[in-house]
C-alpha cells in the first residue's frame, strides 16, 4: 500500500514543476517542499492538504478496511 508521503512525493516529482513554482501555485513554502521530497522533514497537515488539493488527490477509506472491534 502506498503511503500519503509516497503519493505526494511522486506527484511533486512527476509534475516537473520547480519547488518555487509549485510553492507559489499551491501556496506552500518552497523550502518545505524541497525538504519533504528529499526526506529531511514532514509536511504539516495543512501543507499536505494544499498539495493534495493542487494535484487533485483525495484521502478516502479502503472499502475492505474494517474498524477494530470496539471502535467506530
């Protein structure tokens, strides 16, 4: 299963956009993008959300996933 990190990193690399251009368009600090792609740091939830929205990505449950017993 791909992680959110893997999916965002691939979208960033595949976009062909510079960190600066992507940062401006997605409203995320270019240095945060560069550090994230290089594996030096994580993104904040807000930054990840902005990038996901920019790339048209969404987080959704897997239908086969079942909650643990006692959890809703």
